[in-house]
C-alpha cells in the first residue's frame, strides 16, 4: 500500500485508493537545468476509512521543501 502523504490533515482516517493492479498515488518531478529549478507534484486519491468518502490531495513545491 502507498502511504498517505504526511501533510494530509487527520491522515490516520484515510487510505490511498487502490484497484487491482492500480494505486492512485503519484509523485511527478520536473527539472530545468538551464534555469536551475526543480519541482515536485504529489497527487493522491484518498478514501476516508470511516465515512467511505473520496477526496483528492495535491501538493507541489520545490524539491527539498515541504511544498
């Protein structure tokens, strides 16, 4: 199982949504050497384990920072 991002409020109530062979959690990175910048994008589809409701979580920022 993929871990729920550490910055999700009340993360103990959530899990990353999964289907057979698919995990809905991705981290994308973008590097531009010419401009000396590096970025990350963290995307997750979350399920509240108590209410069975669905949420998307998105966090982005510079690599090395919390975003």
